C-alpha cells in the first residue's frame, strides 16, 4: 500500500552535491515531489513529498540520514475555514509553494492543500483569520 509523507531535508555543503532524488527513485522506488528547494554547493533546504510503501520509505529515510542529511517529517498542515475566507487574495502572493491561486471565472481564491508546505505565511497574512495551523 502506497503512503505519502512530507519531509524537510537540510543539506550540508558535502551532501548538497549528492544525487539524492535520483537514488530515491532508482534504488528505493520512491516517487518524490519537490515542493520547495533551495540547494547549492553551500547546502540548503528541501521540502519533499514522497510516496512509496512503508518498507521503502523507511529504507529511503535511513539512506538519506546516512548521507549526513537532516530529515524531519512535517507533521503539521494548514487548513482554511471557508466561512471566514473573504477571498481577498492576501495569501496568493505571499505563499512560496503557490498553494493558492485566483480562479479567473469567479475571482475566488482556491487553496490546494497538497501544495502547502506549512510555512505559516498565509496565517500571518490572513486578516479574517480563515487560515489555521493544525497538527496531524
């Protein structure tokens, strides 16, 4: 059975040069989705949504940690209270993961939770307090 998990990976300068994503696919059969990335020769951070069976995910996590990469599961998510949202669009431009967009036909703000990296920027920007942080 396939499961999804989101992780924040922190790379050192040495580990930033490794083909980690390719290894996840080739060696462990993991399906990665890079949600956000800032990685260069100086290190960096990566928000990764991965899909695979439980055993493959565990092996992939062990491999990543053996490479000196800090890996933390993102165990929180952002939700929207549809009754409070006034579709002002404050969240659209501030979201680094592009989890919001304005629907051209209706001018309503559409929230795509699967893209969300739980950075909480939308929570701060939302005047009517429609966005909230929840723990899984």
